C-alpha cells in the first residue's frame, strides 16, 4: 500500500532503516536481531528501496567494544547475503554517543574488514562531531566505503544543562538547524563535493524546535552550499 502511495506521489524512499541488537552472549540470543534485520531487508525490498541502514546495538557491561564488533560482524555476515540477493546496498553508521562498539572512522573500517566487502557505510557528519573526530578527516578515511550521507548539526551546552545529551567526547549537545550550529558546513560540503559524491544527502534535525520549520531552514542552508 505504501509503495503504491509513493508511486502516486511520484516519490520514493532513499534509504530504509532497520535495527537489531547484535551484541549478545550467544548465537541463540542474537537470533532476534538477525530476524529483525532480515525482516527490515524484506520491507526495504517491498518498498522498492535499494539502500538500507542498520543499527546494531550497544556494548554491554561484560562485552567491550572489540568483542562487540566481532559479535556484530558475525551477525551481519548472516543477513547481508539476503540484502545482496534483493539488490540492496547494506550500510551501517557510527552514532557519536557513549557505549557504541564502533564510533570512530577507524573502528568503522575495522567493521568492514571483519564483515567483508559487502558492508558499506553511511557517513554521518554530525555523529563524528559528537564523537570528537573531525568530520572531514573521517570522510577522507572512510570515503572508499561510503554509500550514503547524513547531515545534521549541533550546539554545545554546559555539561550541567538539563537538556541535550552527552556525546561520546564527553560534551553535552543539543540539535541545531543544519548549517546554523557549530559544525563547519562550508568546509564539509566542499569536501563531499570534492570527492564527486552524486548520491542523496539525508537531512536530519534533532533539536527542540519545530522540526518542519527547522528542516526547511536547514535545506535552504545546504542548497546554498551545493
């Protein structure tokens, strides 16, 4: 039904997002995550979408990041062939918050090595920013694996502020209109354009204001740089 509605509107879904917590002690415990992502792949295919992003779970008190990455990789090796068979490019991304098994560009590349060549990456400039890694340095490092790009922006807050969230770098952040926050968007967009990227930019807004208005303003900011 949704696919027909999108066709009627002359629109389509650029990227479908699924999730599963692959950071589990046993294969049996991991099976629900595998099932959830397999189902998401089926939904992606049904909607005619050729690109998928999967989030894969956080570390546990007794499962540290290196071990978590190995367990996630083992799970992804079971689901990515299903995506390949459906003609879907399968990606994951860093999240820029504490407890993530992979947050830096180097850790993302390690994931690609652990899983194999069919795992691609969604580059999220704002998530690298709250990770404490320069977004442009990260783009250069993982560029050969990038299949999709997310754009967002942040403002730093005092660490005792009641709103916002704590990033992986230990600072507190709140979402801002894309291009209005503390990220250097002219430099970042120039870096993306300089690499000849011709895909979509998915604009995200995670702040406290009206999201519809914020997205319209962020879109105008991005268009001015493209």
